[in-house]
């Protein structure tokens, strides 16, 4: 880390000072977050009153119950989303979070859905992404509600969704049925304010199998937006012997694939060493390999929002089909439509079908917009640090609801634990973030 980078990292003393302003809510924060972590709110099969499965619906309803206990007005938006609200006024400002989580993945040192409070941290899936931020903002609202001098001109709404990790359909539903905020933020990223987010495209490559290929079966990855931590393969070697293996990797968020160790890439490299002919293995080694910038696919590009990243997140092969799913994050000025057409033209003659399974356009609010400037002022005043708004590769609710940007709650210098094993949140940093959110919502509402 450079000296300049270190100057943007808040000190432990500063974090404690901010956290102390929310100290009266510390035990309640810990209790409510632990209760949330206990729910494995991974997307499941739709059921009545549970459009994204029972786990996300349970977490959403628990959150609303927690809000009612604190005295907030609460609304359940048909189990797609929900919100708690304080104040009055014709206009509304909002904070957005989500209570669904990605699958736990393999390799945890403890049960990911049994929260553990240890060394000032809370361990468990969702602690940082995004249940911790949701509970932090819940208590930021409680602090405002308890302030006798706070008389906002606008209502403040904390909106929580149940499908952020799998396409944000919850926010599509919310937009169709509920009020749109005039301004606000989502606590699903990092500090300081994020003025730009890269475009996201999920591509699926499909091959029809002939039954003569060397790779008989494969099952790699749990979610396309995670670096896969495992890949099960069953293949026939050059001697005709059938071998089954499990290749292990290290999970990470797909927006930063270089921080993980992709088990699918490792499995494909191992299979290539056997020199067995298989179109999927050949394709993977020629056009993906171990790279994460998409250069072999012709997707490498850089602008002020960053570089292209490519993550091979899912691989499923049986006797009939092979499907490979990629998560691509591309800079805001990159012409992805043209790049996608080029891919189709290139691989169609090889019998490879390519389709977009999900797409989110880039977001660029501009560093000097009123919302970004306001949040940057609060962040600088709260921390005493000079900082500039940033761009990021992660996709947040900011692009699913108008007038919203990403803002925290990860601080500069913190490890990126989203989607990774042994996820945790530091209690003092969560309460420090709550203090910043309290003051930010105060200014946006006034």
C-alpha cells in the first residue's frame, strides 16, 4: 500500500470515536445481526409467499419484525422486498440493502450460518454482504428517531430486497409497486462514495455433446458471481481409464477474480495436460486459461472506471450438453454490444451457442453530482480524511433504483470478504459506518 493510500485509511482511534457515538446500540446490533446470519437466505425454488425461496423470505420478514420492534413503520412488498420508514413529508430519501446471500461455499473454519462473536468480529455468511450494513442502517435510523432535534423535511426509508445476488428482480418489483426516492445510497460496496459502476454481463456458452469427448462430467462453482472454490470432474484419460477428481480453489467476489483461485481454471489446466481431445477443454485453454482480464476473448479494456474482469463461475457437463457461465465486468465506456456480436460471429461456426443470461448497464453519476458531493462532504467531515469518489467493478442496487449511489460500508484498507469463506464484520467498523449513515441520512432528509 502506498503512502497516499495509507492516508485514506481511517485509524483505529477514529473508528472507535465514531463507533462510540452509536455505543448504546452495540448489543442490539450484535443480537439482530446474529439472528439474521442464522437464516441461510440463499436463493431457492419459488414458493407461495416466497418468490426467491423460503430462506430470503424468512430473512426479509425477520428484518421487518426487527424494524417493528424498534417502532418503525414497516411494509412487506409481497416478499420481494420490504422497508422501514421514519419521518413525514411528500418526498422520500432512501438507503438500500439486501438480506439474501450467496451460497456459503466450501472451506469454512466454522458453520457459516451459526454466527460467532469473537475478537470484536461477527463471523458468518452475510455478516458484511449485506446483512451487517442493513442492521447498521436500521440503528442509524433509530438514532435519528431518538434525536429530539431532528425534524426532517423528507421521509427516510430503509429498503431491503431479497434477490440482489441473483439479478435484483426484487428491485424491479419494488419499482413497479412502490415510491422512488429522490436521493439516497446503497450500503453494498465500500467508502467513500462510488460515482461509477462497471457494466455487468453474464454469458453462457453451450456445447452439444457427441458422447465421444474425454470429459464425461463436470460440476464446478455455486454462483456465477463467485470465483468457484471447487470443480468435480469425471474424465477418460488417454489409456481409456475413467478418473474422478475434485479440484479445489479459493472463492472470491467475481468483480475481483484475481483475489481468488479459480477451481474450474485449475481443473481445465489439469485436463489439458492429458492431451485428450475435448472442445470444452480446448476452448477454455485457448480463450480463458488462467487470465482474468478477458484478453484472449477480446474483452480487455481500460478507462477511468478500471479494467475488464472475467470470471468463469459455473461449469456443468453431462452426456448431452456442456454449459460454461462467465461473469464479465466491463468499464463504463466499453462497447459491450459490439464485443458480444463479435463473440457470436467468432464461435458460431464452431457450434458454440452464446447467450446473455443477465446484463446490467454501466452506471456513471459523475464525481461532481449533487448526491456524490453531499455524501463526500459527510464522509470527509466524519473521518477528517481527504478522499475522492471512486469507481468500482461490483454491481449494486445503485443501478436498479434511480437517484442512488453506492456508499460503504467497507472502509479503505479493509480486506474484501464479500462472497468469500470465513466472512466477518468488525463490530466497531459497522457502528462507525452506522454513524456516517446517520449523519448522511440526516443531511439528505433535511
